[in-house]
C-alpha cells in the first residue's frame, strides 16, 4: 500500500508488484502496476569494507493519469524509501 499526501488530500494506492529478477544478495528487479501508474525498479548491492553495503537503484514511474503526473515527485520520494526496504529484504533473504 502506497500513501501520498498533497496538502489536505491523501491518496492511498494499492500497487501489485512482481519480482522479475532476483539474484540474492546482489541484484533485484521488479515491475508493479496500479490504477494510476506503472512502476519499474532495479537495485544492485555491493559489499564494502567494515560490513557496509553500497546500494544503487533505478526507478521509473509511468503515469496513467493527469493526477499522477501532478504528484509524481511526491510519489517518487515515498517509493525511494520503499526501495531501501526492498534492498534490506534482499540482504536478509541471502543471509538465510
């Protein structure tokens, strides 16, 4: 569930996503769709020294409506947070 706010307006969107490539612990790719947009993303993880991990990712939102085009920036910020969680999930999966 994705929620974004613009002033007093709140929009909740259910996004159905599918992993299209998962290569734990270094790579994950997905595609999702909702009523107002399609989203595609990819994340790459690289182990660094001292137990740190570098995370690189791409996101693309393809708006389907005028409303979505007007709030695309706000939605991207929310999704960036979700991508970081996705990266953590890939790492945890690999450690199992």
